[in-house]
């Protein structure tokens, strides 16, 4: 009987640790709401020969990775090249997922910085820097950084900034100072 109790305790401990690890993961939980979809996007310039590449294309819900899918926001070659999202209210951002262009030049996104804060001019704390573009989707963990504005900026060189989709996952900042209870 003691062996069964000990095995059961180990199983419960493993399950609990696994659940905590999953809950602390940067990946959004199934069914999580993409906060970017209800925001307003702007960018430093608009690459315009064709197709339309305005800032709103990066939050249209289309994760196609080809420029010619008509779903990517693209700036001119600027220094800095930036894209900014107004979430309309302060949020606790857990993760940002950026879908990068794959039909050409995915390396352009290397060095792009993701910042989150309450300054509309983009002068906000750094969440992360994109260093690997080997996959179409790049996930950056922001661990609950708070802010109304999220920006993606390439400031160290003249560059085109292309974002095929930007997804933001997190929650609204609570105005109450009461501790949250989890059952």
C-alpha cells in the first residue's frame, strides 16, 4: 500500500510541475485572444509600388508569409524603420509572435527590437531582440511587461521592415490592488 501511495505522490508531483511549466511558458494557451487585432497600427513609412503595405496589414489576421499575399506591412528603407501598435489601453504582454516574410529576405528582420510601454513615441523598455529568423514565426517572451504601445524597430541601419503578422498575447492590466486567487 505504501508503494502505491508513493507512486501516486510522484505522479501528482510530476503533473503539478508539468502544469506549472506550461502555465509559465511563453506560448499562448489554446484559445487565447490576440490583443493586436483590436489595436491601431502605424509605421515610419509605406512601401508603395505594389501591393498595399500599410501598417494595418500586420494585424489583419492573415499569417501568409509572401509579400505578394497582400498581407504584409512594409516600410521604405529607413533608419530607423519602425512599426507601432496602440493597444488602446495598458496590457500585460506575455508574448509577441511575429510572422516574417519568407519569399525573400527574411534576414532583414535580424536585430529588430520589440519594445513595450506607455510612451507613444516608442521610447519604451525592451522586451527582446530578434536574432534568429530560421522559422517564419518568431516568438518573443515579454513576461508580463506592461504597456499600451508595442513597437518593432530596426534602428542600427537603413532597412525595409516587413511584418506579415504581429500577434500579441497577454491580459488587461488590473486596476485593483487585490491579490488574484487561483482555484
